[in-house]
C-alpha cells in the first residue's frame, strides 16, 4: 500500500470515528449543561482548567513516544522499537508521579484559595478535582500504547477503541439523568473515571495481543533513557507554555468574570475540540509518515508531504468552520436550551484560531522529527508565557472577555511563523515555496468561496431556511474551490485516482 493510499485510508477511518464522536459530543454537552446548570458546568470547566495546567507533562510524554516509536519503525529496527517502548513506559510512570505531586499540592491550593467558586460548592469542586486527577493519570498509562498504534499506523484499531470510549461517555451521561443522587456534578466526574479505566484496559490488552508489546525492565539502558529524557524535557518546556496559555486563559477569565464566563468558554472549547479533533485525526494519520520519511532521509518527499498536508489540514477544518461561524447563533440556539453570555463570540474566535493552528501541524511534526528541539521549544515557551501576561494586561485594561481571544489569535499567527522559521533552519524548508504552495492557495479558496454564502446569510431572514441554504452552498463552494484553486495538478490527479479506487472497491 502506497503512503498516499495509506494516508487516505487512515484519514477516512479516523473521520468516521470522529463524526460519531462529534454527534455524541454535541448531544452530551447539551444534556450535561442542562442537568448541571450553567454555574456547576462553569465550575467543572474551571476545575478541569486547573488540572489541565499540568497536563503539559502528558503532552510532552506523548510527543516523545510518538516521535521515537515512529522513528524506529521508519528505520525498520524492531528491537530498538521495543526498547523505546519499555523505556518510555518507565518515563510515563516516573513523571506520572511528578504530575500527581504538582496537582495535589499547587493545583489543590489554587482551587481552594484562588478560583471563584460559591462557598456551598467548594466540597463538590474538591471531589470533582480529585476525580479529574484520577482520570488524567489513568489515561496517561494508555498513551504509550496509543503511540505504538500510531507508529504502526493502525488507525482502525485506534478508531474502534475511541468509538468505544465515546459510547461509554454517552452511557455515563444517560446514567446521569436516571441515577437519583442529589450531587450530579460529583456523579458525572466519577462516571468519567470509570470510562477512563475501561478504555485504558482495552488499549493495553489489544497492544499486547496484536503486537506482543510488553515492558522488560531487565533491558534497561541508561543511554536510551538519557536520549528520551532530553527530548521530553525540552518538549515539556514548549508544551507546558502552550498548556498554560490555553488553560491559564480559562483561569484568568474566572478571576476577572467568575464561573458564568467559564461556562461560555467551556461550550466554546467543546466546539473547538470537536473541530480540532477533525484536524487531529488527519494529523494522527500523517504524523507517523512524516517521521518515517525523515528517518529514511527522503527530503524532497518530506517537503511534498508537509506542503500537501498543511493545505489539506486547513481545508478539512475550513469546510466545517466557515459555515459554523456564519450560523453559530442558530447552532447554539438549537443545541443548547440556555446559551451562556459571550458563547457566540468565544466560539467564532476559537474556530479562527484553530484555522491558523492547523496549518502548522505538519511543519511542527517535521521539526519535531529532527530531534533538535531545544531552540524551538525555548522559543515556544517564552512566547506562550508572554501571551498569558498579555491576556492579563489586556483584560485589566478593557474588562471585556472577548479581547482575551483576540490576543490568543494574534499569538497563534506569530507561532505559525516561528515554526516555519525553525523548519527552514532544521530541514531547509523554503518559506518562499511554502508561501507559494500553501498560503496563496489557501487565500484563493477563502476569498473565492466566502462572498456568496455571506451575501445569502445577510438577505435570507428565515433562520431555518437560512441555515440550510448557507451551509449547503458554503460546503459546495469550498469543495469546488479546493479542487480547482487549492490543489495542484498532481494533487488533483491523486484525489481522482483515490476516488476511482474507492468506487472500484465498492463496485466489487
């Protein structure tokens, strides 16, 4: 199977999984918000924000295992692959304990002393905080096994397990409605812990049966740990700053405006996560390929893959985001019974930031594949911390929560060019070529596909009819513009070949 065909197959598999997850997510957020109420839902998101402040440890560990496991498979070195898996498991356990120390000390102090929580809700918030910590730690154990599936590009298994996880979360929400306990907030957190335990057990059992993966402590090599640890620590610096940027903004909004604004941010974040996961699925499909191509030292192929996947990442998100931004008011009114204030503006700005972020995903994957990440991670760290300071100052001046999102959007644009600068430095990726083959096609697609839907949105007054027409025309125009303005001749031919192959398979 060719790389392009495998990429298409994996992307389709992950998108099927994501569409189901998206539908369930939209339903569960509506029900959870209705059952918990705006205040409790806001408290839940504020507490999650505190726990997530320290999730950069998880993110850095996952990035490290993703890179090194895929790199060893790219070199066809199964022995080293197993060695990396064992040593990464050790790092997961050690730094999982470090994670527990921070969330139980600094994090707990912050929840009790700094978050704006009604006094009668403090006990519930504390219990929920502990449940979320348990869930995060349990999921941490599964990440090494997830990385192995990604390295083998076994997206079918990953998608099936993810769907099982989604269905169990749906079951948890359904049980939330029918279990007669007064404190629904605590019950919700406990049910999600149970879901995490089940999902992690499935990952471990499948990986052991399918690939024979196991942890062999007797083969411990200090040299291997040193290499992995160096990569992890530098990655943690950048990942930590970005995590602080995202979740720190949630906490700052809580300090300035209380849990009601956190509720709006929680809904906007769910919308962003739903669309992000579409891009993340595609990223999961191409990231192992980029690492393997780099490991095999095929530079021209690496450049082609980066350019193609950068464009496709944007287009795959834009086709969902643009109509969603136009119809955000209608979507929220149908989706939620009570729409928290500022939710529409928060959601639109979240999607705009996401459109910038997805362009950098392939560039980021290629830079991280080099292993020379000290400079980029230090730069990302300083930029992320600066952005948080800028958010705090801006809110102090404007006292308007939407300005926090405007600052984040500006920072995301800066981060994109930082990644491009380091890609030029580390893998000799031409920024001029990237601009010509990525930015310009993206601009053509946006400029040509946008005017007609915007005009239709402004002249059609019936909201239901407006939604149907605007969304349909937007999707159709974007797809046509991508085909004729967004893709090169060779990329169009690849799309047609894949489409014909798909039709042929169905015909047989």
